[in-house]
C-alpha cells in the first residue's frame, strides 16, 4: 500500500511514508488528522510532523508523503493471552478516545463496497479456486440481506492486525497504520480484530483468545445486546472484506512491490469457519 522509511536524525527517530496505491489522496487529511488527534489525547498513535508551512502532508516525486513520530516497541507473531487482551483494550480505548473526533469518513471497504470490489475480480476468481465465485456471491447475498445497520458507530481503525500494534514492557506502546480508518460500527472493528488475532495459521478458532480480547475490550467499552447478537455475522463480514481485497491484490500484483500479496484462500477458510456457527456462540 505504502513505502515506509525509517529516518534517523540528530533530534529523534521518525517514519517517512510515501502513499503508493490504495489510499485516495483526498482521504489523507482524514487519516493524518485522526492520528494527530489521537496522539494529542495521549493514545499511542504516531503523530504527523508539520513542515515549514504548517502542513502534515507533502509530496515526494509527485507522490503524497508524510513524516510521523517513531514509536518504540515490537509487534508479536505469537501473541499471548495477555497480548490479545491488550489488543482488545487498545481497540476500545481508540474507539472511546476518538468519540469527539470531528471528521467522518465513509468506509469504502464496508458492506456497500464489497460487491463492486468483487466485480473487479469475478472474471478471474476461478483461477484461485474453482468454487470461489459461488462462495463469495453466496456470502454477499447473505450479508447484504442480514447486515445490522443500527449498531453504535464512530471512528474505527479497521486494520488492527498484530503487525499494527507494538508492545513494550508488557504494555501497548503503539497502534499504527490508520489508512483504512473510517466511520463505521464499533463491533465490526472488533470483529476484524478478533479474526486477525484469534485464528491460527491452520484456521483454528481460539475460543480462549477470543474471550480474552472481548474481555479486554469490554473493560473499557461494554458491548450492548445488539452488538453481541450481531458479532457472528460481523465476523463473516470481516473475513469477506479481507478475502476480497486479498483476491484483488493477488490477481493484480504490483511488479515492483517488495511485499508478497497475501493468500486470499486463508480468508476464505476463515469465512467458512464462521459460517459453521462454531466460533462466537
């Protein structure tokens, strides 16, 4: 999505981000404004640095770019229950901290964006899996028919995978990558995060980890009855959203990218797992 560079200077460490692909330039003020707002509220978000003109957004070789503060800590590839609990708490803290953030952004990767996104890949989806078109269309029909529209909503991160959260000395020291952030249902953001942290590489759902994350979340922001009832369907939607973006990226690889596209079939397995009704009960 972006090119990131570490900057070592005489006055500190920073990260330079050049926006390459999915983030629309008109959305960048929202993303940078949210990061600045959260950082000013003492949430561990990178803070954009203003240039001599007082702007946080500039250009490098014609591409939009920004510099943000460097956050200490490391992400984890093998999260403990304490780490998963901390992720749930961090997500809830983000939701609560950003309650009064004055800008809204429609989630173009929410429910209304899924079918148009799939149409870009539908003609070639069979190249990855012979039943993929059927699986996705069936899921779209089901989710569009049953999706909840009246859940509490506000600013969501929408991409809190383990590699987007830093830990230091047992506490959350950083939450990064706000370039999918939007205004949407809080419980949908929790569903994205549950899928990211509580399903292993063999597509086995970790009930203990899921309970720990929900407990960490509810310690800050309790879920209401409607959110709890909707969570199984939201988990399916979260899996479909990442299946669709990974399908598109897999079929349309960037030739000069240094990062290999992620396998969309992992998210298909995640979607089918939730469809069994054996994850959140």
